[in-house]
């Protein structure tokens, strides 16, 4: 259905959870390592190009670089070198049709490069655990830490549109859902500082940071579902956040569950029953490649359409910013076409749902008016 | 495939788990609140009509009220007022083609209205927790409570076809699967009665009621899977009932797992391995709207066809009784057509499976012979 | 797409997890009992032929026996008797196109019959728990048990291509992921031997056997996901193995998660992030019948294609060896055709993926060169 396809194509997506692009050239191993959530070297007997995501790169990114669809990995990487990273990024980001990026600044750089190559507004999302670790390494005492963290968080979020927690990675969602007491926090901070303030994994400190994030009042993003093997996936089912979500409800703070796969149906349930809960299937769209359509279809089963957002969760490669948008547009077009063709949905409703999920819901949640840039 | 479609259309469905219809007029907020499992007011920036279920109401119920498919919410609600609730109920229930309803009488009223508007037999399913709470508030002592509950349960189930437990809501499925001892029950009853017999949440009392239900010998329905946010969904995975199901097996009592989404594949597994276990995907059929087909398809992966039932889990709105049937018929027609068109199933088998799931299995489990009304 | 269909049809499948075929004649009850994972007698009010697997037998096996597709159960069983088991096995195994079988020798016999009837190489996979139970019943002392088990395991695996653990059945995956200490093992062995060395369920002994398996260095198969009701399915989610998989990673031993349904997306995640982890959806392919296509599609969402294998998990009936292959070929053809028809995958890539999953990955993992038979 051409009208639907064109309408979905035209949505100036708000990519509400993305990262920067790696500025330098990448060799094949470096490129492949960004096509997987694994943190181990790719074994010699396989290539990460032989995956749903790898096939999607060859199919959808190759033409943007002037190659035939399904170009070989060798051709693809050669074209990348020949055009240069800056040109590759410019092309892929322009072709994505994304209109804005919300960027988690807690994980590496490449953000200036993303802004430069895309020419689009880039908004900041501040990662709580990074701020806490910076404060912990600044020579603070345990007693001063809580206030110092809150000051630093206020300072760092002055221009931010959202806050993110990766408590999923550091502890999982089986934490006590209530805010910790002050004495507890100071005690936990003491142990942590004595150890030299390494990567925060203490649940009391993580909960302290999380609740400070809630009090800050900005939309709160939570990594949920799959990611690199630093997490235990069975501890990252968003349903395990139910108690925390109940505690947050009266605070008037929006919560955004990121990724969620393979628990996206669970996330959609939470988005139905809790007015402040929203979710996306970012990361999964890219990694499932040709199957992104199926994942998107499942994500539209239980949630009101005002509660679903778009993100790429692209990190490092502009290919991922591009594919997130490309696979979302293809997948949404197919899912919505099925419902329109079967007579179950009206065309206008389908187009409206695409705009809500692709742009409007994010603009509402993050307060990104047309005038904000 | 017209023959298949017509055959599925003709099944006089036994809706083995439903509730009554709200008798009075509803304003828009009241109507929308019955389109969601959320117990919170619908926020001003969204409408529950923008959901899979809301779109299904506009698509499938509007024509029954004399409107075009996809009528606007405003048009739909105006037609509802103009026709009057009684006429709306009559039309929607007649058009559903449901032949019988099994009604959980533990949650509000509207049952006489359902019987009246549908003109079909309505059978009672008694909710254990409601009976227990009624006994608890009747001035009984802790020592008398067990016997008094059993008497009251016998009395209340004299004409019932089944018993239902909502232990999923009150505690979740992580309970000790064996019956509690008498002394334990009296002790738990003592605490509960001293507190004024509020909503039962004590696991000993819940298990006592559940096992009394088993001893009563009627088919036992258990809410499983999603529902309103009074439950913790991760505690309602029917797999957590495995130990209890093993204990019940030798008693010769059929167990019916209701709803089950998003754990319906888990429920289907239990229905394969335990002869007394059955399940449905009621509630999910309505809430997933155009995606009900996908959910039905998944529900038919692992279970023998004699173990799957139909229900709407409609509550309050006759739209929900109607849509349960409509979406089930459409979804089953599509799923079965695929298998027949691809040559994998014979047409006669497909029609037989539709009749088993839509009617025959429920008639067998609940003893609803053609003569019973 | 004929070229794709023919290409998938031509793959000489390595069935990397199967069992033997029952040598004698089976009556209807005996036959039906092998069409379900239930261990209970089939109730009189149902037949296991009325299931996705039962329909698949009638559709796909009947023609191999000279009957029309969708022959009745009575016709099917009569043809089976009339041809004789040996001929039925020969026909079904030949028509499957399987090129090799890896057989778990820990569960009943029929392996010579499988080799004879198929005329294909059959390789052994040794079940750890069976070896341990044999040693436990051999009159060994607790102190001698560890060394005796390791000797026996070495002896029994001398010609094996892999090792299998059914710790999923005996304890579930919530075990301490590290190897147990020697004193612990001797203590646990003492209790066990004093009880007459029954079916091993002690987690210390199970972990001891599992780690002895890891040290043996052969590919390690782990039952995961559904199976007969001797297991608690919620304890068999492969995600619960995450800690164990991290411990095994540095040992250079490949781990193969078997079956995995309904947790196959979880297994695919593990296969993406851990280079040594592989998985299949055997057993589920057969039991889901016409829906095997959907399960296969889901299994191809997150894993690199080098990490997915084929198996039937057939046990007892040659119908199951046949259907595993038939449904895999049909399902893969449909899934891959969709991706090729939509332009998302190149045809050559699709054919290559089919060969990897159907044959090449298993040959690589188990060291089954063309010369090995």
C-alpha cells in the first residue's frame, strides 16, 4: 500500500535512545565487534556478517554507499574505507530520515561526530551511574557523597532531556524498590570509596542514584532486556520492576523501558497498566534484521499506542543509526499494511499510529516542541 | 476459504469465562476505563481508543450499532447512548453467536442483564476468595471458620458448574503446593479475623480455600497471566503452578488456566503433559485486537486440541463479549486456513478443531450436555 | 521459490540429537504415548492424534507408508502393522534425507535398529548421569567414586563425539555454577551410596559429573526447555545457565543447548554473546507441527547463523526422525523464501544458511569431517 509506505517513510523519527559514532577507521575485526552484543573476539570459524544484522547491513547500507544490495563484506568494508568515515556517516544518517537524536552520554564519545554528520538536533540523556562514579573518584567523603551527587546530577542534567539508569547491568531488577535510607547510603558509600570507587554494583548506591534520578523529575530511561554479557538477562525482565514502578507512579515521572527484547510483551503489559510507563524495542530491531517486523508486531499487542517509542540504540556505527530507522520503517509498513489490508484498521489510524510511535510520543514525553533544538 | 470460514462462524461458542455487563449508561471516561486493565484514570494526553482493543471496538462493534466500520469514538459513544444500553447489549450479544456463558459471580453484577440481553444459558462459577471473605465477615470464630467455609462453599456451588481462584492476584503462584494443616489454618484465620477479615492475602488461607475448592470436585479455574496491576505478572506464570498441578493430578479434578498471556506457550506445555490441565487465551484475544490471530496461533503449538478452550473474559461491556467471539472466529479462520491452504491440515480436521475449542471441550469439562441449560 | 526449496531439500542433515527407534510392534496406546511428552496414560476422551504432532504424522508420514495424506489414525496404524516396523523405519528414515545421527545412548535402546534402518553413520553422545548411576551401583566407595567416575567416563567416551547432561531434569539450572570441592563430592557420594545410589538428584553430584564432562573436552549438550513432566519447566530456562556458561567459557568447550522451547529466544541470545554456546529447537519442531515454521523463524532472530544446529530429538518412533527433517525443511524453506522474496536476503546467502544450520555447524562442532563415519 503505497500511501501507507510513503507516510511511514516521511516520519521524521525521534531516535530517543542512541549513542555516538566511532570517529576513526575500523578494521574488519573492529567493525564486526560492533555488530554483536558479545564482548569476546569473533572466533576464526565464523563472521558476524553471517547474522540477521550482518545481512541487513549488506542489504540496506550497501546501496547507500553506492554498492549493490547484498554486497559482500569485503566490498562493503572497502567502500567504507574508500569513502571515508565522515562521508559514510553523513550518507547513512541522512538516508535514515531521523530528525532528532537523544544520546546517552555515559558510554564513550562520538557524539559531536553524530551531530556533525547528521546535521540534526542531538539532546543529552545523562547516565546516573557515570555521574556517581565520577563523584566517587573526585575525592569526596562518604558523608558528603549524597549531597555532592545530587549537586553534580543537577549540574549535569541542566540541559538534558532525560536520565538513564543501567541498574539492569549492575545488579538486575531484583532490588528493593523503595529509596534507601541516608545512613545506609553513607555506609555503602564508605565501603565503596575505601575500595577506590570502582564500577558501582552495590544495590544501595544504585538505588540511591536511581531515586535521585526520579527526584530530578526528568523522564527516566531504564535499560531492560538483552545487552552485552555483562548482564544476567533473567534479572532484566522488566516485570521485575513492577514494585519500583508502583513506587514511582505518584511522583509524576515518566519511565521509559529500553529494548526489552525478549521481554517486550511484558513491557507492553506494564505500559498498559501504568500511565507513566513507556517502552521501545530498540536494539532488537537492528539485531533481528529481517525479523524486526515480527518483533514490532508483538510490541503492538498490549500497549496503548501513546506508550510506544522508537529508538535505534545505535552505538559506534552509523550503520546502526541507519538500520534502526530503515528496519523500523519497513517493519511498521508491513505490520500496519496487514491490518489495513485485512480491513481491521483504517488507513488514517495506521498513519497516525506510525507518527505517534515514530515521533509524537517522544516529543510529548521529553518536551521536544517543534521550537526546541 | 469460505467453507472453513462458515464452519467457524457457525460454532455456538461456550464462553467458559466471562462476567456480567454494566447495566447503566457510561460516559466516555467510564467506557474507556473498561477498555484497559489499568486501574488508573486515563491521562488527558491519550485515549484508550488508541489501542488494539479500541481499534477493534471501532471496527467490529460499530457496524453492529449501525455505524460504518472505524467510526470515530465520538460517533460510537453517541450511537451507544442513542440506542440505549439494553439494545446495544442485545445486538452485540446476538451478533457474537455465543451459545452459553460461564460467569464468575465474584466480581460485580450485571449477570441478570447478561442473561436477559443474550437470551442464552448462563452458568455460575463461584469465586473461592469471595466466599471466604463473606464467611470471614459473618462473625465466625477462627476455629469455626474451616467448617463454615466448606459448608458455605457447598451451598454456594450447589448449582455451579465450576470454581475459580484468584490466588494469582492475592499471592501469586509461588505458594506451597500442598494443602495446609488444620492448626495452621485456624491460626491464620485468627490473625485475619482480628484484622477485620480484609481482602484475603494470607497464603495459608488462600491455600486452604484452594484445596477446599479441589475437594469440592468441580472444574477449577485459575486466573493466570496478565490482568490489572493488582497482580505481579512475574508471579503469575502458570509454570509456577507445576508443583500444585502435580498434587492435584490424582484427585481427578480438571484445572483450567485462564488468559495465560504472555505465558500461553507455557500453559500449552502444561496442557500437554498433565491430562487434567486445560487453558485459554481469553482476555488476550480482546486486548491484542488485530494481533489476536498471532496469539491464537501460538496457543495451538504444543497442546492437544482437546485441552484448549474459548473464553472472552469480558467484563462490564457487551462489546467485550462480542469482540471475544468475533476476534476468535476471525483469528481461528485465518490460522486454520493457513494450515489447510498449505496442505498441512485436512479441512475436516480444521473444522473439528474449531468446534472442539469453541464448544465441545467446554461441554465435556463442565458437563454441559445439550440438555443442560 | 523452487531453487531454494530444492537446495534445502538437498541438505544431508546432521541430526545432532536423537535417540533410537523402538524395535517391536506398538499398539495404539503405545504409539500415542510416543507422540507426547506426558508420562500419563492418554485419557479415554481424547487422542494424541488430535495434536499438532498427530496431524503432522497423518500428513507427512502417511504418504511414505503408501497412504493418502491425512489418512485416519486407524488407517495409519494398520499400514504400520502391515508393512512391519523394520520396513516402516527404513522408509521413514530414507525419506528424511538425514545423513548422520548423533545418539544419546543414555535413554533406552533401539540404536542398532536406527543404524540398520537408516544405513547412515550413528555417533554416540554419552549421558553423564547414566554413567554416574552405573558407577554408583557398581559397589564403589564414596572416596573412590570421583576417580572411578572419571575413569569410566573416559572409557565410555573413547569413541563418543559428545557428552550430554540432563541436570535440567534432575535439579534445574539454579545450581552453583562452579565445580564442587572434592570433600563435598565425597560427602554427597556417601549419602547417595548409603541410599542405594538411586536416580541422581543431588546438586553436588550433578555438578561434579557436569564439570567432569567439561574437563573431558568434548562438546557438551544440555537439555534445556520443555520435556516430560519429570522437569519443572521454569527451572529449565537456559538463561539460568548464564553463570555456568561464563565459567565454562575459558575451557574451550562448546556447549549445545538442546530444544530450548519456549525459551528459544533466550537461547539465541546466549548463542550471540558467548562464542562457545550453540542451540537448536529440536523436539519443538516435531511437537509444534504446522507451527514449526514460526518457531524456526524465532530461532533465527538473534543468533549468528554459525551457532544454530538441527536436531529432531526423535525418540522411539522413526516417524519422529522423519518429521523432524520434513518439518525443518518445510519451515526453513518458508522462512528463507520470505526473506529472499522480500529482497532482504540474497538467495545464495539463504542456501548457505540452510547448509550451515542443517549440516556444517554440527560437522564443525563435533569434528565430523567428510571422512568420519
